[in-house]
C-alpha cells in the first residue's frame, strides 16, 4: 500500500527558513531520520521510503504554495495513490506555536495551498496535519509574519515540533487518521 505525504512550502532560498515552509521542514526532518534522499522530479522534490511495510512518497511541491494542487494531483495519478492515503502538512496561523491538529477533511481555513489542492482535486476529503505557527503579528502584517524567519525563541522548540509532526505523519500511514488524531492532536 502506498501513501503520499505532502509538505507544503515555497521553493527558493528566500523562503527556506520561513514559517510558511514548516511542511517542507517536517519532511526534511523525516528524511534525515530515515536516510531518504530527495531528488528533483516533476512538480517537486520527491523522496521514497518505507515505514511499517508501507511505501511512502514524500513530496515537497515546486509549484509554490498557491499552486500546490497541480503537484498533488500529478503524484496521486502517477503513483496510483488513493486520496484517503494522502496527508497534507501545512502551517496554521490560528493555532498556537507547536499545536498539531489532524483532520480527515474540512475547509481550507483561508490557506491558499489547501484551497488550490481542494479546487484541483475537486474535494476537501483528504487528511491534513495543521501545525500551529502562532499569530504574533500586528494588524496588516500577516504576510510578513508567515513569510518571515523563525525567532530565536521559536528556533529553540522547532526541532521538537518537527519531530513530533514527522511522527504523526508516520502514524497516519501506519494506523490511520482516526487513531493518530487521538495520539497527536494537541489542545
């Protein structure tokens, strides 16, 4: 059985260390732990690994956040992966830093990456793992905050958050979203 695990973010050095790229960062953490190596392929950087007997395709789309649907659709088709075996990992301003929230479906919540994925796939019935990045920005500064670099304080706890999110993604593939939500969703 195959799974598509997608970490959302933007390509390019100017985005590499930003809050909006936490999805990429989770997959990089996972790849480092497992020895998986990303290679540049169509619509993204892709790594393949196995976990608990399952084949996992890790995808960091190269289509930029707002056009993520094109990459997700392509890799679902290419690998013949069912939508219920897809996990999208993304940042969420509405959740405090470090909060993990997995859901099997739902709205895009104003996230342009999810919005595009739902439009291209024609459904919002896919599992997503939202990672809280907090909302410590003044009115009208949301874009600067999301595309801004992590603060020194945030950097101290970031490795723990990334590890926990990677573990949640592995759990999704191993035991499914319902049981994973019980273990990883935080208040």
